[in-house]
C-alpha cells in the first residue's frame, strides 16, 4: 500500500470513528433528556437586589430546569416580578419566588395567626383541591426516585399538619399521573424544625402528596 493510500485509509477511519462517537453522544443525551422529562422556565436574579429596590427586567434572567427539580414556588415568568419591590436583599443567582417580593401595604392580605415558634410554609404538592383547604389537616407523603426512573419508596414526612390555605400554582401545571390529582400550593402550619425537614424532603422527592385526614 502506498503512502497516499495509507493516509487516505487512516483519514477515512478517523472520520468513521468520529461519526460513531458523535452518534453515541447524541444517543446518550437523548436518553438523559427522556429520563429527566420536560423542562420549565425558572426566574433567576441576575444582579443583586437591595431590600425595597424596584425590580427591572434587566435584573432578571430565565433558566431551564427539569420540571421535577424546579424549586417550589419559583416564578416562571419574569414579567410577574418586573415593577415590584424586593422584600429583602436578594443575592445574585437566587431563584426568585413570590415570597421574596414585597406586597403593597394596601393590598397585603391578613395572614394566619402563628403562635410562638411556628412558621407558615408554602409547599407545592398534589392533592384533592376540594379537601386540601384552610382548616383541614393532612399527612405529607413523599415519593423518591427508584431505579431506571421508576417511582421509589414512599415515606411519611409529616403527620397531622394543619393547612392554613391552598391555591393553584403560579402557572397551570398538567395533572399528575398519580390519580389525576392537580398540583397546588398549600400553606402549612409548622415549627422551624419541621419546616427544615419538610423542605429537605420535598427537594429530594419525585412527588409530594397531601393526604387529607378525617375531620373531627
């Protein structure tokens, strides 16, 4: 084989290996996208905001994350925050939630009465909208990921917790496959310790579900 033919053969082999490698990478990326599921927009603070500062569009950015890992309560549309004021100082790259926005005094709703050591925690979960209402008591169940994307074990994260209020999420989410129950944002009466434990459990969960307890 001449030197020219040898060089041409090596070049052809290199091109073939490059095509095979690119195909393998594309296949892995497609498999990963299928495993993670659809993505959603999450509003992020691009530049630090001072407490009381009015929020401009240029101070915000949008990132795409898998829906199952989207931070609970995070805004999906930056226009929902433009023109409003920051309730507290907000650091750069913070996911912007409605709880970080100042509510005008005239429009501020009267919040629930909390006892010493109690907190009101907003939790995104699935549940029966007609049963998860203010005054109801629920058990909080979390389901974790299993192998190959299948649902894993379900654990009781918190039992017999009072619901202070419930509402639809900021954007209309599709019903969950488990029982066709819609997502909702429930405000729960918890202690500081329960808030920390429940927030950590929800962040690692595949699904959070509110199971209403019988009244009386």
